[in-house]
């Protein structure tokens, strides 16, 4: 089993984030609260739904382009942000020469399982798992796998879309610092497409996206002493053209009061708790965003339908 470092946010920090998020108007929590063990399991199921094509498209693109990507990246330790099941990285580990691998994820149990499975697939690749909130990581922890050559960041799944533009720029700048001088970032970005396709992807007929969002309430009940009634909320996912993002929310079905994180919160009928947003960027818009964080677009690979891009970013100076 690969070594695992536990830097998960402490209960007091989680409580402060929930209080901050529920004090906002509209109410919104950081997307990582969706990922307890059950949330991670449900996210994997979302990736198998026919409406949610992102996972299959990005996986196939990585498999097809692994050699070209590995040649462009060169040597270094691969550092994956939000590794999830850590399945997408496999073609890269197969194509890179003498790779080492560091997986960062907030979901501890899932991370341990994913790293264990990957280590059995690549027994000779040195690996390390770090359970953390990557938005709060000031530096990669000191470790033999992390010292040394320039780091190759990997951020698939279009997870950058979960951040509002200013926060996305801040996160890209933070990754730049974490990866160090000469670091590179391979990042998967979902592109705008027909509204019907986008909304269907987050409203799968099997109801897995709804279950994933509603699981947030169970998580808050368990970890932050809440008394949410999941039956009193309905899942909603809609495309907001002015923000160029999908907004996913739990909408209160009645006026109600809920206790969580040591405080009482009022929900009006129809009031939304935003669980996450998912912004879509054209290749040009994304390269502009990355430039604001000190990255330069070096290469781009796309699927045949041009639904999604893998951008290779290098440091601008
Ligand atoms: C949308 S899923 C993508 C998973 C995988 N990379 C993929 O492309 O299929 C987001 C992953 O990032 C993790 N995650 C989300 N926010 C995080 C954060 N702030 N810090 C660390 N991990 C985070 C989640 O636990 C989840 O595994």
C-alpha cells in the first residue's frame, strides 16, 4: 500500500466553513463537502451514466494521447489534484519514463482505495497519497517523492469549473507555486455545448446526480451535528448562460429551520443551497484565464467532437 499523509481539515475548520457558507446569500458550501466516502462512491457512478459523457471522453482522450502527452511533459513527479478513483492517470503512468506519483484528495477512504488499486497496477512506481483540501495547501509536504525534479501537475475532470473565475485564477496560481519553478500543469476543461446536453449531464435519468447532492445533507448531519431532512429538499441543476456555468442546488420545499454546525438556519420555501457550480470554458477563454495566473498554453489535445480539451500549461516566466 502506498504511504498516506492525513492533512484533512480539522472539525473546527469544517464548522467555520459551513457557518461561512450558510451565511452567504445564496447559501453555498465549498464543493469538496460533497465528497465523503459515499459522495465519492456516487461520483464514480455519475461517471458511468450515459448522459455524463465527460469521464468517458477524457479517459479515452488520455488513452489515445498518452504517448504524445508524456513526450511533451518530460520527466518529473506527477502530482494529481483531486485524484478521485485515480483511473485517468493510468495511461500517463504507463507512458512516462520512470514516473513517480502523488495523489491529493479530500476523501480519505476513497483515496486509500484508489492508491492501493493503482499501486497493484503499477507495482514499481513510487506513490504517495495526501488527504487534504488542495485550496488550502501552502506547500507540498516535505517528502522524498516531492523533492527534486520539476513537478508535473495533473488536474482532470474539469474540476476547475467548480470555482468562480476569480477563485479559479487564484487556484491556478496556487498550483503554480505548489508545483515549483519549471512545473507544468495538464488540465482537463469541459467546453460549452448545447444547453440540453449540459443540463441532461447533471440531471441523469437514474437520479445519481440528485443522490450525490442530497448526500451532502447526510454528511452535514453526521459530521456537523445537523438535522437536515433530505426529503424536504429537491435537487435542481440548470445552465446559467450569464455565468457560463451549470448550477447545482438543493431547493427547500417548505419554510424550515435547520440546526447544523452549532447554529440554527432558516430556509424559505424555494430557497436554494448551492452544492456546486460547473463552469465551461472555450479553449480561448481558458487560456486567457490561465494567463491571468501566470501560465502559458503550450499544447492542447481534444476529442473528435471537440467537447473537452486537455491543456498543457507551462509557466509564463
Ligand atoms: C469531480 S471529481 C473528479 C475526480 C477525478 N479526478 C476525475 O477526473 O474523474 C473531484 C475530485 O476532487 C476531490 N476534491 C474536490 N475538492 C477538493 C479539494 N478542495 N481538495 C482536495 N480534493 C478535492 C474530490 O474528492 C473528488 O475526488
